[in-house]
C-alpha cells in the first residue's frame, strides 16, 4: 500500500531492482485455472482413447488375475503396473500439456525470471506484528472474496448443469452402461469447462489486483526520485564541475591554437576570431579560436605576442563569431570577405596566394 507522500510512479531502476527481488505481478490462481481448463479440454478430446485404455486395463487385469496361482504383494503390484501401462499414453499427454500450459501461463504474466531472493530468510516473515497486519490486509480480504466466489460458482454451476441434463439423468435407469458413461462424461465436461472459464476470469481479476498492488507498493516520493537521479546521473554540483573543467580544457586548447593562426579578425574590442589557412592542405580557412570581451582580449594579446596579424573588420568578425564553430571551416557565403582579409595579410608578408 502506497503512503500518501508516495505520489510518483516507479522509475525503471526501481522496477528492475524489484524484479531482481522477485517482486513481480503474478497470479497463481490464473496459472492453475489455465491448467485446469486445458486438462478438461484434453481429457474430453481423448475420452475415447482413455475409455479404451481403461477397458483394456480391466481386461488385462482380470485375465492375469484368473491365471494367477499364488497371491502376494509383488503379484498384485505387477497386475497394477500391467493394467496402468495401457493408460500411460493418456496420462503422459495430459501431464505434458499441463506442464507446458503452466509454464506459458507464468511466462505471459511476468516473463522469464530466476531469483532466489524470495527464499532468503526475512524477519518480516516471522514478525508477529507483520503477520497480524497481513491478516487484515486488502490482499487477505481479496483472497477471502475469491474463495467465496469459487464456492458460490461451484454451487450455481452444479445446479445449472444438473438441471439442464435432468432429462438424461432420469433416463439413465433404462439406459445401457455405455449410454450412462456417455451421459456422465457429458455432464462432467459441461461442468468442467464452465468452471474452468470462471476460474480463468477470477484469475485475470486476481492478476489485475496483484499488478495494481505492486504498482502502488513501488511508488516513490519526489525526494526518492531526486536522490535516485543524483545517484545515477551525478549531483548537479559534480556535473557543473565537470562542465567547468571541460570548458577550461577547451579554452586552453583554443588558446594554444592562436599562435599558428594566419590572421585574427577583431570587432575591434568586443570580438576576436582567429583564422588559419593553408593553401596546400585546406579547402577553406578554419576557425581555430574565437571569443568575446576578456577572451577576445586574451586572443589579441597572444596574437601580438606571437606576431600574428590583427585586422579590424567588425561585420566579418561578428558574422564568423555567430555562425562558425571552432575547428570548422568558414561557410562559402563568407569566402569573399575572408579572402580579402587573407590576401591583405599575404601582401603584408609579401607573399602571393598559391
């Protein structure tokens, strides 16, 4: 049962941890109901084979008993085994189908899961106070309601089935043994499949109830969600420190690229952009550094220190600063303006563009 402050849905991490502990939505009643219904259908479909096996088993048992000279425990047991062997195929098929259906019913509820956590001793399982609480819990009340519904369903279905076959039951006194067996089998199957369907419906309701109970028990408070996020993603302070270190590293790397720049274009004081151009290896000039205000001042100082030409071209500096990232080439729309700047620099250095 969720507490009033547990208003948030469970996170994937909390659901995963609960699953590892074996906390999954499941209904044993649903699996049992599906197995029961499957067994009823299989037994009905194999009824002729089963009756033939019973007849053969009785024939073998009677024949062997007539030929038996001495009786002891071993002789009786061998007669029983020989008689049962003729029904073995039916029993194997029924048990195999029940086994497969039972596995599929559980897999459809919660998938494949293997954990030993539910077997680990827990104080809450032997705590009298916890046991007293479970005794008057919603789960106990729901289970009691299920049992009452099942008893009521048995009584209603039994009455309705017998009433619908009343004429056949009355005529059994004048019917042959084969007809009596057929009528009895028909009544049993009619009652069995109806009760099986009812159990499946109850099992589905039980599964829905258990799933809802599990969802409520896994709900979290807002603080728990925040704490889990911090544990998995890191605290905002730690992430902020990482981002600061990353920015500092990027700034240092950018400043280290200023000395090899071809030219620094300025605003002249608010913006500075360093461009590198190599006519042999580059298709277009590349922005190696850029900055505003104090960073721009540092770029200009490094350019002066290492003899990199500085040109004032406010429109070009602002356009490159706004539209081009570091280590990216200038776009074709700025080729003409950048080419004029680099040509001027080359003339200052008494070089020609290759």
